[in-house]
C-alpha cells in the first residue's frame, strides 16, 4: 500500500484535494481532525493532558476537552504549546499507524494523510511515500482563509508567517498541484494518480 502526504499552507486547498481523493475511493486521514478527537478518545493522552493542566481542562458538561480553555492557556506561551505538541504528536503518529494497518487489511492500494505540518513534524514525513503540495497564490490563500474562518486578514497573515514557507515546502515535496482558480484541479489529480500506478 502506498501513502500520499497532502500538505500546503493555510487556504491552499488541502481539504479540497482530500475530498476529491475520498470521492475517488482513496481513504484520507485528516491529522487535524483526528488530533482533536484523540484529546477525548485516547486515554493515555487524556491523562497526560490532565497532568499538564489539571482537572479544569476537561471540566465541561460532557467531560470532553475544553478547547477554549486550552487555547487560552497555550496562546502566547510557547513552552506550554511545545509540551502539548510533545504529547499529541506521538498519539497522532500511533493513530496513523493503526489506521494505515486497517486500510491495508481492507485491501486499499493507496491512502493519503492530510497535514499542514507534514514536512515540519517529526515522524510524519517518514509515514508517507510521496509528498503532494497544494499550492495557491498568497493573496488567494489569505482571501480563502478570511472567508472560511471569519478571521481578520491580519490574523491570517500572522498564521501564514509562522508556517513553513511555500518555497521550502515546494523544495521538499515530490508533487505540486496548483489550486489557483485558473488551473483545473481534477485533471492534475488524475495525472498524479496515473503517475503513481
């Protein structure tokens, strides 16, 4: 079984590519969504987070992670963010390994992992056979993210500024697909899949 890694900056269209692949019958693991779920589902991660933040972190009506409280605590406190990442990243990697084994057992020949930090996160790049970068012009990415998230343009640009540069991602990727609203994406996806098989 081969594994594609889907990556790209904010607003590039990683999720659009992921949805296309799913429609084509290719399972996609969404690292961001699974990481959010694992805070509640993975008991080892939950206990480690409680050890770091105390009971307040899960003091919600349904006993699930209080995301607002977590964001409040780690916002601007880099060491705390690094501590959280040191807990959640191994949990995500283990979850990916379980998921990939399930997909292989079901007979899938190709799967994909979607992650904005695929190239920057220790242990993720090693779990894919090829990296596919979804690329779009900066101004288009900003406009998409503002529209999608309801964030201010300034906030989106700040988030982009802390991500790996598009140029560095391009150099470290095996394939680049353009989601620039000029070049149709589907033919690029079809060509990519044809080159793999």
